[in-house]
């Protein structure tokens, strides 16, 4: 914006009050600024922009813009993806990849604001706007079926999930890994789909995306310095920040001299708002065949 306004010094910047405050504090520019709020419009001649503030989706200055002539919704960061493509529209890309990237974006960025997501969508629906296209600030534009992503957002915001489980862990001398693999085998034998993720081999963003529509989460770690391994700690911090809704969870791990990892895991999962459904599973040194049962 700073560079554009150097080229067009007479241009007027249009945004919310939060937008104005943020730009001024970032760039210290003495720019022409028009502050708008929900219900305001801006006539551009052939088209009129209608504004709907959407704070914390996912910035304080976020705002939706609607263009009636084109039945076009510009939702800022809503309904977007971190998907780089030479294509522009949803009907030009693989649908599985598109929805996976949209889910990954939601889970890693918008999950903590799920209640706001639901309210904002309901607010737009009450306005009765005709929407033929949704063009987020980054990612693919939804034109073939724009309501597909809206429906998905409502599902994700409600915390709807499938009867599946993720097992996320790291190990020091393979004891915790043996426990993780035994859990994978046991859960799968009951006909429940389960997926194993080892940290840091697996990316946190991918794990969080997989958790979005998964009901159960098991987190395991060996003990070091009376706590979890350094590779597990960032994932737990992500859980506390994102606060996934309607999740069932459990902790497991191993130790040698003294425990501590499972207590750290349980504390983090509780802090994230998850329901701990079974007591923590802890093994000293190496698990034997009975313990792996």
C-alpha cells in the first residue's frame, strides 16, 4: 500500500477505523482516508460497494465487501487458502486439493474464531444477498459452487467431526513409539480409522488440518527435564491457542528417572478445552507385552 500510494498520492484509502489505526502505526503515512463501517456504501459509478465489518476474521480490521451488480462477495481472509496456482477459479483446480487447502487454512488460522465465523455467515444470510461468486483475498475464487465453502465453514465452526483418531507423538529411545504403534493397531482393530503422526517429521499445520474433522486425539512424549520433548511442546502450544471444539483426548508417554511428560500433556489438552476420556497411559523404561495390550 505504501508503494502504491507513492505512485497515486491523491488516492483515498477506504477501510474500517481499525484499518486506519493499523496503517498509520505501520507506515506513518499522511494519507487521505475514508473510514467506513457496516451498512456504509461507496458508489464507484457502474458499481456500488457495500461494507460489512468482520473483525477478527482474522484481523481486527477485516471487512467484507459486496458488489450487487456482480453478485460478488469479497470476504477478505474468509474462505481463502494458502494455495498458489496459475488457475483462478474453483472449477479449474482439483476439488480435493482445494477443499483440503481451505480446511488447512481454517484449522490453522480461523479455528479460534469459530463462533465469530458462524455469526458472520448468519449475518450475511439474513441480509438475503445474492451471491454468485466469492473472491477471497488470497487463494482460489469460488464461482462454480460458492455455497460449498460456506457450508464447509459452518460445519467446521460447529466442530462436527468423524469417528476417527490422530496419534501424535515423539520418542527418545523408541518406548513411546512402541506405545503409539500399539495404540494405532488397537484402535484400527475396532474399525476406527486412526493416523499416526511423529513430530517433527510431520508438519504441525498438516496435523492440525487432519484434526479439524477428527474426533479423537492422543498425544505422547518421552520425558525430558520433567516435561515433554522440545518437539512436542510447540504442538501443545498450538492446541492451547487454537482451542479445537468438541474433541476427545488422552495422553501417553514413557520415562526413566522421573515422569512429567504426561502431566504436561494433560494440562495442555485441558487448557485447550478438550475432554480427557481416559487416564494417562505411562510406562517406565521399556513397555513389555502386557503394557502394550
